[in-house]
């Protein structure tokens, strides 16, 4: 008799282990299904932690003189002269860099108004726009409507404005000091 009970106990333990293993497999399967559902139906398409391309290192360019900017962007081409009475600019040079990709107006001998062109490869999203300028603080814009996003007084810059075309960035305009 003792062997019968011993075999019965072993059989019960074995069955119990099988049942526990089956329960764990079921729970694991459910967790995987939930993860797949969340990935494809809940999360946005873009990855918040993805690397962002820097098109112009704004902190290295803004409020610098022409020689300092040329050391970073290469030789520029004088396109014309800009006049703005409000900014106190009578004949300020407008210089393009990198085959027109960047356009800078030097007001009071510093890179003040900066325009970044040809950005249609990039989505019109806050994080991407700021990342293109190498600005890491993801602050919501003051204005976000009709294909225009504007940040007023973002860090040390007076205004940053991005303009959209077909859901992508068309160009970005930065005013470093002037209004």
C-alpha cells in the first residue's frame, strides 16, 4: 500500500507541474497579444526616442559674426542687402550658404534672421522642427494652425517659425534678436 500512495502522490505532483506550466504558457501568450495590440493600434507611428537630423546647428550660428558663421557653414554668397527701419538695419547683408539651404541676414553685424530652406523631407512635427535646429527642449509652439508653427521667446531666440507644405516642413525662419 505505501507504494500505491507514493505513486499516486508522484502522479499528482507531475500533473500539478504540467497544469502550472500550461497556465504560464497561456499567460505569456496573452501578454504577447496585448503587446502586439498596443504596438500596432495604440502607439503613434513615430518614435519619440528616434534620432533627429540636425540641418543647422542654431546655437553655433545665431548671433555670430560673418567670419564665425563662415568657419562653421563654409564660404557664403552675398545675395543682396536688406533694409528694415524697425530693426535699425539700413543696408544689412543677406548671405546664402550651402547652395541656398541656409540664408542669413546680418543685422548689427550678427547673424540675426536665419532662414532654413529645402526641408520637404521632414515631417511637420514639433520635435522634428526643433531637432533640425539642434534645439533639444521640446516646447509646444505658441501658434500651431494652418501650416504655421511659431515659438515666441524660445530660450534666447526672439521667434522661431516653421511653415508647412503638404504636411512636411517647407522652411524655418528664426529671428535671433530682432522682432
